[in-house]
DNA sequence: TTCCCATGCTGACTTTGAGTCATTTTTTGA
DNA sequence: TCAAAAAATGACTCAAAGTCAGCATGGGAA
C-alpha cells in the first residue's frame, strides 16, 4: 500500500511550500512584518491549512530555523571531510558561516529568533526546538572536532580546552557574522558605513588575530616533530 | 515664569516612569510579552497618555534603548579617563560591556531590538533612532580612542588601522557578551550548559587570545624605547 | 470669586492580525 | 457506488495596538 507513503510525501511538499512562502516574506519585508494571512495566500492554501501544519506563528519560524540549522550543520560537516590541517578547517568553518549568512539572511534571521525565545512562548513542548538544538549542537561539534584535529596534527596550540575554545570561536564569529548581516540588512546600522571599512578586511583581520592566537606558529611543534 | 519649566520637568518625570514600567515588564516577562495596557497600568496612567508620550510601541522600546546606549556610553567614557596603558583600557571596555549586560539584561535586549529594526518600521522619522545611533557611535569612538592610546604608548601593535581594529573588537565582544546574555536569560540555550564550561573562563581566554594578538608583547617596542 | 481657555488626560472604540472551528470538499477502501 | 475518514476552508473570536471625542484641571483675566 504505497498510498500512505505518497500522502506523507505530499504533506511534506506542502509544508515545504509554506516554509518557502514564509521565507520569501521575511526576505522581502522582514520577520516583524511576517503575517499568517499573507503566507497562506502566497502558499496558495487557506489560513486554516497553514495552522494544520504549524500550530502557531512561532512554530512556522522555527520550521525555517530547523531548515537553516540543518543546512548549516551539513555545510559544517562537509568542511570536516577535507584533508587539511585543523587550523585551516577552523578557518573554513568561519568562512562558511559568513557565506551562509550572506547567502541566506532570512535563515540567519530565523536563527536569531530562535536564540531570543523565552520559555513563555510555548517552548518546551515543541519538537522544533529540540531539532534546532540538535542541529546547532552538531555544528558546534564540528567546530570542536576541527580544533581537536588541529591539536592532534600540531597546527593548533593545545593549551586550551577544545570545547572551551570552540565556545570562544563560536561566540566571536557569531559577533563578526552579525556585523556582516546588519551591514547588509539594516540600513540604519552605521558602525561601518561612516568610515570606509570593508567587511572583507575586518574578517581577514579576525582570522589573522584569532588564527595567530590559537596557532602553534612554529614555537612549540612537539606534535609535528613526532610525526 | 518658572511654571513652564516645572511643567517640562514633570513631563520628563512621567516619561521616565513609563520607561521604568516598561523595563520592569521586559525584565519579568521578556520583550515579546510587553503589552501597552500593562505598561500603562503599571505606570499608573491611561493608555492614551502613554501614546501621548510615545507614538507607538516601537518608540517606547527605543526610549529604553536610548537610556541604555547613553548609560553605556557614559560608562565607556569613564574608562577612558583612567591613567592606564591603552591595551588595559581596551580590556576594561570589554569588561564593562560584559558587566553592563549582566546587570541590565533588559537594556541589552532593547539594544538588540534596535539592531534588528528594518526601515519598514517608522524608522527614518524617529528622533530616538538618531539619538541611539549617536550614543552607540560615542561608545564606539571610546574604543577607537583606547586603541589609539595603546598604539601611542606602545602597548598595542600598530599594524592595524585603529578604526578597523575597533570594529573587530566591537563585533567579537558583542558575540561573547551575547553568549553571556543567552546563558543568563534563555533557558533553552544549551551550548554551554551541557559541558561544564564557565563563562568566566571563556571571557578570560577571549582577553588572552585577543589581547595576545593585538599587544606588542615585547617584540617590537619601538614607542616604548623612545620614551 | 468666577469664568474661560489651553493643555493634559481618559477609556471606550476601531482596527489589525493571530488563532479556532463548524462546515464543506476530497480521498479512501469496501 | 457510497459511507466514513481525512483534509481544507474561511468566517468567526479574541487580544492587543493604536485613535479620538469628550472630560478634568489649573492658571490667568475680568
């Protein structure tokens, strides 16, 4: 009986259509202008149907966030397959993050929404929350792995705890990437427009600064000597 | 005729009461639960009065953001008066930022709200936006000054452009401070809860990493030799 | 003291948009 | 072919943002 399978697929397809409609609205008008009636009409379904698939507006956005965090986690795990020194993997992860945000500002926006949820919003009882957390955790684990690889191959200074260093890199790169997002999407954000500072060179310096700090830079290559 | 002056002060006092009421609500329930009727009743005025002082909900939050950004700018300029090497001023600015967010999460929240405004929200025509931008610009200038002082006194490597370095430090410390905010205010944020990583040590390592990267650390103390 | 006007204040009302549900349409399997 | 189940609909309810016609107050002129 392949009927139920086809039905299942059809359901997924519709859900995807609704998410895509919502993404477009966010891209065009911003998250705060997202309106359920408009999403419904753009997805060519009734409002009732929309609520059949997503129990409220929060879950609709979390649906986007799930896609976003999954996509990025895939990106991150792809980076890890490359045969490169750990330090370069770390740099590539940062670069992927930046590209991701530039290519999908609406995804980054939905992830910020996720970040700022409070328990007050029907939070604990949502499957989406759990899946988003999982995906983010996976990306984070990629960062930890890259650092561990680097410590193993001697390209990264092993004075630090790998997980702690990962948190540090996660936080700082989120900050830098957020600058990029705001420069691109928030016209009133003036920190960089005023002066003629390019994000390219800021990011380059970020890599140089952080990279310099965590790399072994020829001082103590014990691991390299071993191999 | 001191009457109009007293009236003016009275108006300011009421405005401050309304802002305080709104801050309390944000602190207790979060920004997304902020509700104009509740603010009005807590401030012991009618809804109509509230709208007499703030033309909409967005401006009310921007009013808080104005206070917040002003407070922080004052904090930052206080740091600059200290008679210390530039590098230590930079570290103190970072530390102040972290303390600020810990002590006033609702202020940080309102600044995030400001950051994420789109032009769609009656944006260009708001006096608040301009004042917030000014205050933030002032804080940023403090960071630039601290860096310039450090380059002058030889405690900071002058390979970088001061403004570009300031953007870099601004972005990264915003990211780190954001981690602190989330850990404190968003129960679903699991990046650090899972592992037993303390924010203290992450921040310490942040200072060590960045500080190490920008400090002259005895390699090229040309300016120090001069004096 | 009394009245008048300006300014400030009020809360009932309008509007908008999230979320619901009784009803209709479509699909499925007998 | 048809009845029961599943899916879809959009008019409705309800909460909260935002408005406005009328009320209160207080300071100055008669």
